[in-house]
C-alpha cells in the first residue's frame, strides 16, 4: 500500500516540484492549496510529467473546520509537507497582519489536525532568512538565528518556535525543517516552474522576463556592497534538487518510530554567487544578454549569505547536483514555454 503524503501548497512553485519527486519515489500524494498564488492547472501539469494525477482539494487552511473535515475524510495521512504560506518579503512589510495570520494560524490548524488524526510526521518549509545577515559565512545550522528583516522572515522564525514547542509537548510528533536558500529554476520538462503574480520580486524570474521582453530592464539593487563585484551574494539552489531533499526528509521520518524530535537542515549548494555573476552565468547558459542598470540598494536586503551544507550531506545523504548554468537554462526554457517564444 503506497504511503499517503499530504502536500499543503502543492500547486505552488516548490510544492509542485516536490509532488513530482514524491510520486516518482512511489508515494501517494494529496495536495491542498487555496490557489491564492498558484493555479489548479498545475495538477494537470504534474500528471503530464509523472502520469499520475495527484488528488487535489482547494482549501484554505485558516478554516479549521474545513481542514478537520479534510483530515477526517482522508483516511490516514502518513506524513505532511507544509509549503502553504505567503512568501513575498516586500508584501509582508505592507501587510504584516495578513502574513502573521496566514503563516502562523495555518500551521497551528495543521498541527491540531495532525494530533487529532494521528499523523505524526511533518516536513516544514523554512528559510535561510532566519539567519538574517550572519556574522560568519558559510552558515551552519548552529549559526544563531537573528531578528528577521521582514514580517515574512519573522513568520518563519515563529513557525520554527511553534514546531519546537509543539514537538516538545507532543511526544509522537516528529518534524524536520528545511531552511531553503534561494530556490531557482524549473523542471527540465518546462511543464512546471516559477510563475510569480505581477511584477516578480525575486531576481531570476525578473531576469527571464527581461530576457523574454516582458520587462524593459532589470534593476540591480546596489553594487556598493562589500563583495568582490559589489553586488549581493546568495546561494541559488535548483528547485528539483530542493524537491529531492523533501523526499529524503520524509523517508527519514517515516523510518523512525516514536522518538519525538525536531531537526533542521540548511538546503543550499554551499556556493555564494553575486547578482552580476548570475547575470553572466545566465548569458553563458542561454546566449541571452540581460539589459540591466545598477540602482540603489533595496531596503531589507542582506549583503551576503551562503550555506554550509555538511549536515544535510552527512545526515540526510543529500547534496545539490545541478550547476548554476543548467539551472538558469531551465528557468529560461520555462519562461520561453509559458510565453510561447520559439
Ligand atoms: C536575490 C538578490 C537582490 C530582484 C527572498 C526571501 C527568501 C526567499 C527568496 C521565499 C538580492 C537582487 C532581486 C531584482 C535585484 N523567499 N535583486 N534585482 O531577497 O535573497 O530572498 O526570496 O521563499 O526567503 O528572503 O531573493 O531573488 O529577491 O533577491 O538586484 O529585481 O537579487 O538585491 O541581492 P532574496 P531575491
């Protein structure tokens, strides 16, 4: 009997790529998503990739009654991967209450259902944003968390605290939090990828939309940082590599019996790449020159961060494999596909 995995936010960017990898690993996947930042068409695109149509329910996790009904009818969910959350840093500054309500209450409602229906294992989507601007690089899991620069980042810190406290109070609940660095790229099939609503806040979708002619020019937010070329440094991780880390985390939890725990892992490549280096890599990978200008720094941006991935490599046996160029090419292929560019 295939083990049943609930993926909340499963029609989203990272969620959809993780559903594909879970199905490939032989799991039976159910998606719940409120479609506030994704489309139900993704369910069909996942089926086109794997040949298996995941069960899908349009559901807002803030509705505790609906979520409880879903769990009651679902007859035994073995484990949960929780992606469903608002994730736009800038928007979170303008709408902090919406972010606190959505990101925190969804997790509380989820945990109440998991406890009631004896679904003991959770993989949580966390973020390197919990480290703020680290004093030392690369960051390990022992690097102290810092006050977040945005309400979005703070919801990730508070969610980790909710998980820690609930896991302590509830002996059978076991959780792994994956602290993502910067997820980029798309599935090699170009059937699923990142589809931001409106003007992209993140770098790579803005780059591909500029290359596709949807945007006039990319603004590079500052080149006066204390980095080799003056632009900010990040750890850009391929979304399929990231998805595979979730499958490994789920398999780790399902193998364990009754030992309450809360583990967390950095999920990055371990390589720091600057904005200008990424633009060069994009041009090398795709042949597309990106029109850009240097502008002032963006408020809230940290200067540089990249991961020490030793713990995930050793404990999970997981390592990122895609190169930056391969990943940027996958992002460009996805952009060309959705814009119907030859
Ligand atoms: C990357 C670099 C910008 C856009 C955030 C969240 C993180 C995760 C990913 C959700 C920075 C520069 C960007 C542009 C630019 N969110 N940039 N021009 O801010 O590192 O991380 O998104 O999962 O939790 O904190 O990502 O892609 O916005 O920026 O120069 O038009 O690109 O200054 O240096 P960020 P980003």
